[in-house]
C-alpha cells in the first residue's frame, strides 16, 4: 500500500514536471458532500484526498477514492459504495484543470479563483469550472472550493424507492492545505 502511494505521488509529480516548477501537494485534503431533502440529510467526509498545484503552469490535480468517504451510518456508506458510486467498478474520482486567474504565488494573500478542467466521477468525464479561494502564506497554500454535482450528469442512478431521501444535486466542499514539495 505504501509503495503504491509512493508510485502515485511520483506519477503525479511527473505529470507536472517543468523547469523550475514549484509543486505544492497534499495527501490530507478533505472533501465533504451534503445531500439535503425534506425527508433526510446525508453527509460524508473523505479526509484522504490527494492534490497538487503546480504554480508555474497553474495546473491543479485532485484525486480521491470513493471508499474514503465516511458516513455516520455504516449502512449508508455501504449503499453509497455498492449501489450509487459502484466503487469496485469506479474506485476513483478526479479533477485535472488549470486555474484561470493570474496568481502571484510569491506574495502572501487571498485570491478568489476558478479552475476549469476535466471532472471525472462514476466513470463519466465532464468539463467543469469550480470556484474557490486560495490563501497563500509563507510557502504554503490553503484551498477552499465549493460546487454542486448533479447526479444525473454522472449517470448516478437514484432508485424511485429512495428518490425522496437523496438529493439530485449534491453540495460538495473541498478544503486542503498544501506544502511545497522539495
């Protein structure tokens, strides 16, 4: 497992290789989603999200395992992985894109940003623009982002039996602290 993680990090870094590139990374990013309906609210957190930001190319890459989401109810977690996300068939979700705004990474500050790229969920890839905030401080970057996933866009089927308990539009928040990779 550790060797696989090291290999994945190496692959991530190679994808972003560039002369004098500054790469910031994390393996402890957090993605939380929330489904709100009149009958039931469902939330889950994945606190093992890997992500890279290459400040030379303004590239951003996020990758997470579906099985990393933890629910307050074990049965919900089982249904999420087996019935909705089909985690055995589609184990990973990812975003690979580029920050649209010009950021001066050499100066501390808070920047409203958008990133446009390929968002892959449940085996379906879509071009999506995600809004967020970057906070740059002393060779570190903090990212907060929020967006909505429309389940039908990613072929995530919600059976009619539970349709009133699961929202069609899922609110997603991401938070990550990046450190400079030396």
